[in-house]
C-alpha cells in the first residue's frame, strides 16, 4: 500500500518549487522579447526560492541540490546569449532560474553550515 503524504510543509515546498520553476521559465521567455518584467516578479521568485530552501530540501538532497545549483549558475554564466536563434531566450530563462534557485541555495548552504557548527 502506498504511503500517505502528509499535508502541510512538504506540499507548500513542492508547490513553491513547481510555481517558481514555471514562473522563471515563462518570465524568461517573455523577457527575451524585450518586454520589461516588473520587479515584483523578481521578488516573487526570490520568495519562492526561500520557501523551497526552508521547506523542500531534505538532508539527503543537500549535496545533489547544491551541485545542481552550481551547474545552473555556471551554465547561466556561459554566455548562451551568443547562440544564434535561441540564445537570447535561453539566456533570459537561465537568468530567471538563477534568481529562483540562488535564494534556495543560500538557505540550504546556511543550514549545512549551522549543522556543521553544531556537530563540533
């Protein structure tokens, strides 16, 4: 019999992750058309990233999550904008994904540092 999922924290974290990723993707594609994105969208992505960092990343997911964030940040800095046809869109999408995952990475990294400090 499948295990029942607890309502509450995990659902909020999962929904925040899904919403943040979808918003970052859509806003990145819209931004690539030279439409000016309101700053409130950036604040929303930061807030969703913080929620993900606090609620969604478990202890066993820390290393893969932080490694994936490093890869995303490096990919975003790789100069994708120079690619013909899709470069502008890819660059803008990765920019907003970075805005979303960076706050989550900050929270997860700080949680790891605090845990390491307690272990000594």
